[in-house]
C-alpha cells in the first residue's frame, strides 16, 4: 500500500559495552520513500544500520517497527523474513558456501517454503543479467575473493531476489566504478518501485543523482542533526558537515 | 558422564579359555588358533597404555576397554542394502561368519571374500601390517577378534564399484578384524562403515590393508555408531612400490572414539592420502591420530583433517609424519583445521614431525578457530535461521576438502555429513 509506514524507529540508542554510539534516532519511512543518511566517518551510521537489523553485538534501546509490528526483540533472521534487508558496507565472505546455495537458502527462508528449482533458476538468471554479474559467480563461494564492487553488486542482487519491504543500504555506492554505479542504481530503483522503503547511507551526492531521495538526514555523533529535501545533499557536498555540528557536541558520548 | 574407570586386572580380561572361545565363535582352523595364542602371549607382555605417553594423553584408555569379553546379547541388525550392479556388500558382526552379497560382476572379477579364520590358512599377511605388538588394543584384537573378514582383490583387477563392509556393533563388546589385500596393479574402493551399538558398546577394531605394487586402493571409513558407543579403531596400510592408498575418514558417532590411522610407505614411489572429517556435539570425545611413515625414497603423503565441534564436545588430533634416512626425495604435507561452534567445545591439535633426512619437502599447519559471528549475522540477515546458518558455515568449512574427493567417495561421505549435520545442535547462542 502506498504511503503506508513500512518502517519506523523511535528514540533508538545503541551501546557497545558501555559506550553509547547511537544516541536517540527517530525515523519513519513510508512505502515508496527513499531516505538518504549522510554523515562523517565514525558518526555511527553503520552501527545504527546493523543494530536496526538486530546485530547481536549491540545493546539497543528504543522501539523498531516493520509494517507496524514491533520487531525490537526479534532475531535478525526473523526481521529478515518479515522483510527487512541490510546491504552491508563490508559484505562478509563465507568460504565454501556457493552463491547459488546461499541464495536458495535465503529465498526459501524469506518465502517460508522451498523455492522450486526451475523457478529459482529463472529468477537467478534474470537477476544476474539485470545487475550484469557473470553467471560464473553462482558457483563461487559467497563474497570470497570478490572485488569491492562485485560484493556491492551481489548485495543488490540479494535485495532484488528477497524483495524486502524496507532496505538499509550501507554505502552500497562505495567501491563501484562509474558504470557499475549506474547499473546498481537502476537495480535499486527497479526493486524499490513504489511499495518499498529505503534508507540509503552514503557519503556522496553522485548516487543520489540516480536514486533520488525524498528526504536527506544528516547524522553526526550518533544523532540526526538535520533533515531536509534533496537540496540538503547538495549543500553538504559544498559545505561539508562542520556548520551542522550540534552546539557543545563532539566530545564523543556522555559516558 | 560419570567416570567409570575401573581397576584393571588384565589377566581376567583375557586368558587362554577366552581366546579359544573367541576362535570358536569366529570360526577358523588351527592356524587361526595358533596366531591367537601367540597374540595372547604378546598381550600379556604388553603393558596397558600409559597416560603420560603422548598418544594417550587425551583419552582415558580404561574407558575404552571392555570389562569382559562375554558376548553381547542379540544384535539389532540394520537394513542391509542390496549391492549395486558391479558392487558387493559384506556384513560383519561378532560371532558369525561374514555375510556376502555380491553382484555377478564383482564375483566374476574374482574378488575373494573369506572368513578371516579360513583365509589364515596360508595367508601370510595377517598381522604383518598391524602386528599384535602394535599396542595393547591391537594385541587384544589379534588374540580375541570375534568376527573377521579377508578381502582379496586379485592383481590387475579394476573394480568399478565400491565393496561395502558393514560392520555392525552390538550393545556390548565386539572385536572386528578386517584384512584387505589389493593385488599388484589392482584398483578398488572399500567402504568400511561402522553402525549400531549403544551405551554398552566397546568396539576394538583392527583393519589391515596391503596395497600391492602399482595398486590403487580407496578406503573410506564411516564411523556412524549410535550415541553412547565407545570405540577404538586401528587402521594401517602398507603401500608397495608405486602403489597408492586414499583414506577418507568420517567420524561422527559414538560417545568416546579413538582412531589410530596411518600408512607405511614401504617402497619407493608409494603414496598415501588421509582426508578426515570429524563432527562432534554434546559430550562426544573424539581422539584421532594419523601416522605417515616414510621409509622408502620418493614417497608422497598428504593429510587434510577437519574437525567441527559444538556443545561440550572434545577433540584431540595428533598427526605424526616420520621420514626415515632411507626416504630421500619424499614429500609430506599435513593440515588440521578445527572449527568450534560453542564456547564449551575444545579442540587440541598436535603436529609431530620426525624428519631424519634433508632431502624432503614437508609442510604442516594447524588452526583452531571459533565460529565467525559476523558470518552468522550475515546469513541471518538474509532470513536464514541461526541453526541453519551454522550448518551452512560448517558445510562450507568442509567443502574445500569434500570437493576434492572423487565422485564415488564424495557421494557416500556427503550423505553421511548431511545426515549428521541435520541433527547438529546450534552452538553460538
Ligand atoms: N563493536 C565495536 N566496538 C567498539 N567500537 C565500535 C564498535 N562498533 C562501532 N564502534 C565505534 O563506533 C563508532 C561508529 O562507527 P560506525 O562504523 O557506525 O561509523 P560510520 O558512521 O558507519 O562510519 P563510516 O562512514 O566510516 O562508515 C566508531 O568510532 C567505531 O569505532
Ligand atoms: Mg559505516
């Protein structure tokens, strides 16, 4: 349904041991909306994304919902099966597990039933073609020895096959060459359509020329310090982040 | 598990009457009895294993030892598979001659399967690969084996299909003994599968393999004993000039298992490879030892041994490479990798190299690593439940080794791995 809130988080705090890294984030994403999250290195963007996905290494406070359902206490796989997706800034290699076997397990898990072999083959062929990934990658071990750009393409391929309702894309554009950026952006747009919500973490305006955001959020020291329209991204490109630094901030947490 | 270590009185475990009784049950003539009585003498002269000595540092030998040789009650027989075309199935159990089901093709190829007792008449190879003096358990087996088979693959014969040896363990004591003779230039594959058993199982097995000149033998050991079983298995191959043995061990079952595997590269150009898969969970205790003994020039050996543990399982792996002065131009490689899925699982890995000549190439490596939580998270973030994610990672851990196996062997081992992993408990949280 268009305009439906697909994802929300309310006053989310993320702690690593006793250190507070994310310090209260509230966000709402509706079907068809694309949000960009931009902020300096080390401000906590990846930590936020991983915590929203349910990474076990963090303690999280606050409420996270997906399609109106509270998923705050759910394991990552439960969140994923309900339609949350995270494209990793650094996709993890799993030697010995072939891309095809992995994808079959993931699609079957998301659907709640084994995907028939023929349908799986067809889906795979289409998705590999759409993202211009050689078919030989199906038999390779997951992210093992892949180049940076190849990994990012495979992340979007997974998004394509898993059809999430809400996707967190953590720097999917870094490491992509100019042509690949175009292919991957087209892939993102195609999957996103008008029913999916998207939160795109990026450092660069460039990808936003293809994947046009409805909202841009500036993230500094664990907080969203400013939100605006697409023009905000241009402003950041010109002026950097300093002018947005919250008053009295930057001492790295009140612990 | 409560430690049931008992004070040992080995003279009551095995005396001449027990040896005669075992000979009677297993069948065989005077030659069989003579070798048994010789072995009894050796057994009496062999002190029980010393826990200070490295091979027994990790496992209490008394828990592997039967308390008596009193035959177990009736045996629960598994379903015996029909041999595929060209194949053969041999069932071995205590107190009975081996039961043979052979396809016509295997029979016509001239493969001989005899009860070990009968084969001993005129068979000089018994006890030459694993002599009674090898050790305490081996002497016990040589004197009191209660079910035995001798397989002979005539020279020059190439068998298309594997010979399947199904060794059925009772819920009590059993001492199976297997002799495989691969004649000059022959090619064959023998799958030794240990099944059955229970809490009272005390299995003391010996397998001797003689690989003739230019012969190629594949030996696959599938240890799939039931929960609770305790087993000590000794396997040795003697490889003649330009011959080769490929051993694959999949050790998954039982509660306390010790295996001593190895090859003697006896003549020049001999080759031996050992590939190992050990999966342990719960309170399983696994102790595996491999030996590659190079005594002739230009011999080659390789070991790729993989262990994955969850729950409170324990594994010890010791791998010995010995290269004598008589073995220049030798290559020997050894790798042992261990994956721990739970915090309570423990793995020891001890490479031992005794290299007495300079003209060799030898490498060895060993790792013990915990499950990578980031891999689990990555798979989970795609909807794959934690337990399944762990199984995928374990499967991936074994894959590089599995994928090197020839198709015929791979099918068997993979099926056993899949079946084992299905029941593998998740460990990481
Ligand atoms: N497990 C952890 N242990 C200790 N510190 C951590 C941990 N995870 C994150 N941090 C710290 O939290 C801060 C935020 O890191 P994070 O990766 O979220 O930043 P980011 O905004 O994604 O940066 P970048 O733009 O460079 O990707 C960093 O200072 C990082 O070192
Ligand atoms: Mg980051």
